[in-house]
C-alpha cells in the first residue's frame, strides 16, 4: 500500500474513531463515572490510542480484504479489531479496579464494535480500488 493511502486511511479512521467515541462518552458520561477517575483527562494519550488503533486497522485491512472483499466483511473486520482492542482491556480494568460488569459495559462494548465497523467501512471505500488492482 502506498504511504499516501495509508496516511489518508489512517487519518480518516482516526477521525471517525475519535469523533464517534467522544460523542458516545459525552452522552454516557454519567453511567461511566467512577470515583477514582482523573479530574482532567489526558487527551494526548487518548489521541495516541486512537491513532495506534486506526493505524493498525489500516495496516491489517489488506490481508483481510484479500480473503473477503465486501462491505459487510469490512464491517465485520472492524468489529473484530475493535473487539480485540476494547474487550480485553475492559475486562482487565474490571478485574483490577472496582468497576462492575454491568449494562454500561455491554453498551460500551456494542458502541465500540459499531464504531470499529464504521472505521473499516471507510477504510474499505478508500482502499477498495487500490486493493482490487493489487
């Protein structure tokens, strides 16, 4: 994949991930509140998290696309990558700190799976022609 398309795809996926996740957590701030949360969120680390997530998704997408080149499979790929990123760390957090596995955990998980799917759909549209000709 050319560097240009890697950067465009990563930037697009980063924006989708960042904007949709921010909107989700703004709407669900109350149920996600825990007493030991930082007063000021470290936005630099959050941005780095979204950038790494988007970059890894873009990097691995061509391998998946070669086997299953469709819009539905793109969404499935994004949801799978999202599940690999979100669910293990959410379970670690809930096993170490006093954060329960409850309905907000389920809703957050579903939201992340959908956001991951949407990220991969955008990657699909950006890279589809290039991957078909590869």
